[in-house]
């Protein structure tokens, strides 16, 4: 936002005065009492309203009766130039905002200025020496907090509010306090609690009953809440039952109004019908006049027949378009019928279907059952192969055992004969008795070894044979189970396709497309039935229109002609008779005939022009319009009734439900509520019994009185503690908020402020930092805390921080910077550097300085910055 011009009609000392402002840095110079503060107050009043008159505070109202107010011109990046006009006597001082030809009010001004408000304008974008003086009077910690608050948010109210909360909290409680309200109550509570503890030790049984009583109270409270909720729900259900008739009516209206007519201009349709009726009346009147004129002349029998039936002939010729459309529709439906029959024949050749044996859509798990049946079949084949293999193994093991026995016998005989041969050889050769003995022993060892090995082989063969038989039994059981499972899947498949087992492989190969073929076959069958009905209706209309030509059979050759040919023959006859009429009538009849033809042409043209409208409304003849309008009125009433019912039942029926669901909910909730009430009654009786027992144990009433006193004291402590905790929490929240804001923005703020401070102090202080929670100025030689600085340097620090904060917002400057003598503590060098800072800062912001300092005027001239004289004292 940029201020362009201020036009003061009457404000303080000013009368009819105008001030123009430039876009960058500028100085408005005037001696004391020249009106600098008045100009500042005028700008503030134009933006945010006139100041309220309070006590001795000045309100700048003119004393001579001049209009109090004026105009202020602003420029915004988006809207361009905006003029704000305020007069205290006009509209109670509200603003009038003008943007070109557009005129707005206070709300438009607030939207243009947002987020700028009066507080932000006073505490961030304006600099006055009073603000700096107030900061200078603070102590070290308060000044530090104020600068941080000023730099972060532009407001010191947060820290003031935090201190207010802390003070209020300390009035209630301190950790070492004795006389404060919460401290006294806590001491009283400790003494009372000790007394109760001593009493409870004497009456330990009471505590047990109190525990039971607390449990019953808790149960009773929960059950009461549950019953209350159930009663509310029951009330809702009763209300739904009460309005059920209206709800059913609403559902009927929703179904009735689902298909609405296309949007048709009813007023246009009514106007068309009125014009059509007017032309019909004019045609009838002209025809009557023409007939009257023609009746006075002599005519042939054929001509007399025409005159007698002219209106009927004309009405029949008006159906010419209808006849052509009827013929085209009949041919189109015949074509559609033929195509549908061809499709059905193709499917019936592939599948065993016909109109008396319609297929059923496959269930969602059909292909899953096919897959499972195929899997079971594959498993059956695998198990059958395994069974055959095991049978072969069993047969082999059964034939191998006798062979082993024969071999054992042969080995035994061999060994025996070997031993005998060795013995005979030994006898024959007695000198080799040692060799003979060795041979006998060897033969005996081989015999024993072979015998044991053959016995072991026999046992192994028997074990394997038993194992094979067990596997065969298990496989037979598995095959039986698989066959049962496959038969189950086959039965489920044949529920969907009864003759599936009779299908050929070619038919089964089309299963992936079967579902779509079924749906298409059923849809085509339904379409064919619909086409047959439409053909029957078209045939009835065709025959009815043909029968309307019966009165012409004695005068026209229509016997073997189709509808279109009859229309052409009738048109030729009508043209011939009209020509004869024109030849036989006198001048007035000719005029009447021409007039009649004109009316007919107008009517025909009117109907042709409104064909689109009639088609939108679904009307074939204008005579149907009254019926259509009446139907639209009924439909409008139905829509209105539906809207009323929806408004009435919106909260009663948040969801759709049926009568059965409503009744089931009502019955279930009512039964549950009855059971809960019985349980609550039982719990209440138990509660009363416990209270009676406790009363009997506390006959003297001492412990009960102590409990009551403790409850009262606890309530007072809770109230005071809540108040104290609220104040502490709010103070901590504000402290955390300022700390969080400091952590987010303070480093960047201090960096930017350091650059401006270096410029203001001619590089004497080059850095502002936050050390141990304190603002510190640093240069190459020394570091100084804020309280160690001179008044002028403090002003420079404050100014640098303010400008640093504004620099962080320079991408979207929402308001110009206005400075009213903010450098009173500066010497000449500081003023020079401050003027250089303003020149630099004005590259992003519009800067308006109000001053009575002549030295600043010379510095502005030196830096080639604009200066405007504010005039003489008044």
C-alpha cells in the first residue's frame, strides 16, 4: 500500500489543505505547532475511523462548523488507486471507498487494508518519540522483553499481560506464604485430613462400606447415563414412528420424481399454444365465411363432397408428416427385429437355447467350481497312476520271495556237496588232512553266512510288501474322497448349466465367453419382445390412420394404395378442389380463401418453428399441450411437497430405513431399556442398604460431619487452585509463545537489525546478539549490555530493531512507515547516518517523516530526497 494524497476539508487546524506524497522517502518539515501530529492523526482517522472524544483528550473536531473529515488517496498493487472519504457528520463517520466507478463501504476498506489494523499501524509502522521515551524508562529486563516483543510481533501487550497473570496468581498462593487464601485453605485441609484419618482408624469398617458405596454409585451413574441415552434413542424412534406416514410418502415421491421431464420453458409453451389456438379460431372463422360464400353457388357433386368434407380432408393432410414418420419407424423396427432374430439364431445354433428354455446367468463362483473340478480330476489321474505303479510293485514283491527260497536251497545243497567232496578228497589223499579240514570249515562258514543273508532278505521283502499294501489302501481312500469332491463340484456346475455333461468340447471351449453370451442372449430376447410390442403398436396406429381414408373410397381410387400413396392421392385431390374453388368464387371468396391459406401457413410455420420445443416436451401434437401443462403443474406440486417433506424429515430420518428395521430397533431398544431399569432398581436398593449400614455405624455423626467439612474445604481449595492454575498457565502460555516466536524470528531479526545498527553507528557497533538472555552490542574491541548504552545509542538500537522487523516483511509491505521526530536524542553524525538509513530503506517502503528539525532538512537536500514545507503556525 502507498499513500498518494491527503485532502483535508476540516481536521484540527487544517482547512481545505492538500498534501501530496511521493513513493519513496520524503520529509514534511514544519516548526512546532505547524500541524505535523495533526496530519498523522488525519491519516490514521481516514484509515481506521475518527478518534473517540474521552475526557480531555483532543478529538481534532473543527470549532467553526467546518465539515469534519476529508479524503485520502491510496494505491494498492492489485486494485490500483483507491479514494477513502470520511466525514464525521455523514453516515456516523463511516468510510466511503471509491475504486474507479465502484463504490464500497467500511467492509471493503477493511478487506483492502487487511491484515493492517489500528494497533499494528500504531505499534509497528509508526515511530513517535513518546514510544522511545517509554522504552528508555524501563529497567534492564523489562527493556529487553519490550524490545523482543516489539521486534517479533510489534506489540508489548503480551508481556504486560503475562506479568498481570503472574501478579494475580501470587495474590492467591506462594510457596512460602502463610496468609494468602490458598495457603490458609491448604493448612486447614491438612489439619482436617489428619483428624479424619484418626477417626477412620477407629471406624475401619466404615471405609469398606464407603468403598462398596462408591462402586455402586459408579455403577448407578454409568447405568443411569446408559438409560438416559437409550431413552433419547427411544424418543427418536418414537418420533420416527410418528412421522412414518410422511416418510413413506416422501419415498414414493422420490421414486415418482426420479425420471423428470427435460427442462422446458413452460411460459414459452403456453404462449405458443395460445397463439396456436388463436390461429385455429381464425382458420375456423375464415373457413366458415368461405363455406357460406361458396354455398350460394352451384357446384358439382364431387365439389360438393369436397366442400362438405374439406375440414376432415385438411385434418387428414395434416397427418402427412405423422404418416411418413410412422412408415419410417415401422421399417426401422422391422430391421431391428430382423437383426435381433439373426443374433438369437446364431446363439441357438451354438447352445441348446430357445425362448422356452432360457439360460440362466452363471453365479460368481462358477468358474471357481470348474477350476476345482479340473484340479480334482488331475489329482485323480495322478493318484490312479500312483495306484497302478504300487500294484506293479506289489506283484513284483509277491513273485520275488519264492525265488529267494530256491536260491537259498541251492546254496545249501552246493555247500553240502562241496563239503562232502572235500571230505572224500581228504580220505583219498590222507597226506593233505590239514587242507581238507580247512576246506570243510570254509564251506561251513560260507553256508552259515549265506543262510543268514537270505533270512534277512526275506524279512526285508515282507516289510516292503506290507508298506506297499498300506499305501494302496491310503490311495484308494484318497481316490474315493477326490471322486466325491469332484462330484460335488460337478453338481454345483450342473445347477447353473443342467446339460453341461452333454456339452461338446467345442461348446466347453467357449466357457470364457459364456457369461457374456448369456447376458447378450437374455438382453436380445428382451429387446425382441419390446420390438414386437412396438411393432404391434405401430401397426395399430398405421391401420387406424388407413381407416381414416374410408370416407374417400367412393371418390378416390385408394383401394390398393399404401399410406404414403394415399396421402399423395389426397393431396392431389385437395389441390384440384382448391383450384376449382378459386375459379368458381367471386372476389370476396378469393380474398377469404387467400386469408384462409395465410392463416394455415402461419399455423404451419408456427408449428414448424416450435418443433424443437415440442420435441423437448415429448409432445407430438399441439393439442397435447394443455394436458402436458397440467401434468407439469401436478409435478411442480409433487416437487414442492417433496421439498416440504425433506425439510420436515431431515433431522428425523438421518438415514434411510425400512419399517421392519424401525420396528426391530424399537423392540430391541425397549427390551434393553426394561432390563437396564430393573438392574438400576436393584443397584439403587443395594446403595440404600449400604447407606443405612453406614448411618448405623456413624450414630454420633462425627465422621460424617468431618467428611462434609472436608468436601466443602476441598471445593474451596479446588476453586482457588483452579483460579491460581489458570493464571499460571496463561502466563506460561504467553511466555512460551514469546519464546517460540523469538526462536523462529529473532535470529533473522537480530541479523537484519545488526546491519542497520552498523549503518546508524558508523560501524562502531556491528552486531546485536542475545547472550545469556540479554541483548548485547558487539564490535571488535568490546561488548556492551543494553543498560550500559547511552540514551542516543539505545534509540539507535530500538530504531535498528524496528527497521529490522520491517525489513523482514518487505516482500509484502502492507503499510508505509511514518516517523514523527523519532531522532531527538541524535547528534549531527547520528542524524546523518539515520538519514542515509532512510534513503536506503525507502527502496522497499514508502517512508514519511514529520519533523521540525532544520538539520534534517539540510541532510535530505544533501541526499537529494524530497522535502515539503508544512506552512506557518496557525
